[in-house]
C-alpha cells in the first residue's frame, strides 16, 4: 500500500510502500525524479527512469524521499545520467562509513520515512542550492512548451540545454518533456477526464498517440494502469 506526503524539503515528497494484503504490486513510472530509499536494511538511490520499473522479488517495506525533478544530483552528488534506469547502493556513492551510519539509524527507527527526510534535509543544508533555472525548465516542459522555445526563453542554446538536462534529469529535454506529458495525462485521467479529452489537454496528437506513449513508458494500456477504467 503506497502513501506519500509533501516534504519539508521544497518540492520533495516523502513516501512509504508496504505489501498490499490483496497482492497488488506497485509499478514505478518515469517521472524525471531521483529517490533516496530504504528497504529492510538497504539504502539505495533510484536514478531517473525511462520506462516502468517493477521491483523484483517479493513485496517489501519501502520508505523514500523523492526529490523534485533536477535537484537530486545536487543533493546526492552524482550526475543523473550515471544512474539512469538503475538502483544503486548509497554506499557506492557516498563514503561507506557515512552511508553505514545512516543505514543503522534507519534500521533502528520506528519511522524510516521521517528519518530519511531528516537525512535529506541535512544533506541539502550542506549542499549548494540547485540551479533555479531547472525549476523554470520543468515548469515550461511540464506545461507542454516546445523544447526549442523553452531553450530560447531560458536564454540557452539547444546543445547547452541538452547537456544540462543529462546532468540534472538523466536524459535530454525531449525525453523529459515526454515523461512530464505522461504525468500530466495521468493526472487528468485520474481526475475523471475521458481518454479522448485527456489526450487533447495533455498535448498528444490524438487518443491513439496517448495510448502508444502510455504503453511504451508504462508497459501497459492506460485502462489497466488506472485500475481497469476504460
């Protein structure tokens, strides 16, 4: 069973996921984010996904902090493209002793999600501020603005925008725009919009375009993704 709440770290989300008594699995969809996660004694970093991720093995207890798109590399100290479509032990990215102390604190905590949030806040206090330009980039592409126009509006060349996107998001701006469009479409569909209206409002050419994109990024039809709704 999945639950989340806003974090005290601006733009971030604190989440928990416990095994569903009914046996349903939680599939992670691409969202342009990176996560710091704890799972029954392991501390991991999830890089940005380009496709749906179905955690292997039996269902487990998870807790995590999902950083606002583009800010994870600043807080975690690793370019996003190095972790694209990967889950990596934190000890491979941070000094082993530091990662070990955090893991021990989480293992002993009654609320690993809250403890992870405290760790993320402490890390953010030590790190430089994320580039404010990234929020403008996410807002523009998330609203459906074309990549070339976004580059011009932000005073960037297309090549510089691509390099910036690889470091901050793990992939180029066109892929980021596609991922954000998927999230926009899911929000509309979950709010009750018909699939045809969702396609138009989210910026797809038509409903068939929406269906193809959802299947490619989420690995299943939109109706199945939304729990059987057609």
